[in-house]
C-alpha cells in the first residue's frame, strides 16, 4: 500500500476511504448514462477496481487483478440476489428488509474476500472472510437503520445501486487496508 508512508495503523482508514470514493465515483458516473444492470455493473467494476488498486498501490498484475475483480463484482451481486431472493421466499413474513439485508451482507462479504484473495493469495482467505463479513454486517445495519436503501432516484441515477456498489468498495478497501495494518504490526 504505497499511498501511506506514515503510521502503519491507518491503512484501514485510507483503504476504507479509497474503496468508498473509487466505487462511489464509478457507480455514480456510469449510472448517469446507463440503467442499472449487468453492463453498468461491469463498467463500474472495471473503473472502481482500477482506481482502488492504483490508489492503494497494488499495481503489480493490474490488468489481471482488475479482470478478476470485475468478474468477482458481477458474480457477488448475482450471488447476493440469489441469496436475498431465496431468503425472502423461505421467510416471506420477514418481508423485503431481511432479504435486502442478506443480499448486502452476502455481496460485500464475497467481494471483499475475493479482492483479498486476488491481492494476497489463498492463505489470506480466512482473514478477508472474517474482516469483510464483520464490516459488511456493521455497514448493512447502519444502512438498514438509517433506511437509506429505498430505491430512490436522482436525475435517473439509481441511488440504491450507487449505495450498494459504494458499500462493496468501502468494505473491500477497509479489508485490504486492515490486512496491511496487521501485516506491518508483526
């Protein structure tokens, strides 16, 4: 993580901020011109991943990592929808809220874990799974409590999609930064 030259205890905050900004910018930009769907998710994944990897200093194997990250983003969103819809079908009395919660936790956990494995290898799988899950859980609870995930639109932009993608990026950036902090602490 070349962007931080000072304290080795702040990588998590820098990673969180870079992940949040990278995916917020890319999702908002593409949502201005393209309706939410697989194409906008693919383009958002490419640009968000490029920004995230470059700003965090992970330039080695950039094209491969961006490709894997983009595939991971699309796959995690599709998996999240499957889990969310299955949850809602099995427990219809719990309503859409818990289906949305299951969706967001699944998507962010899977994507954060995949990015960690892409950058640091399979040996880091357990760390990224736990870090991404806990962070996803906290952010999802905040999102649900504040009730901001309501499918709102602004100038044709699906703000719900932007929120989901921004959360994905924030969790991935946080987990990557936290790994750097833990790695440097030893």
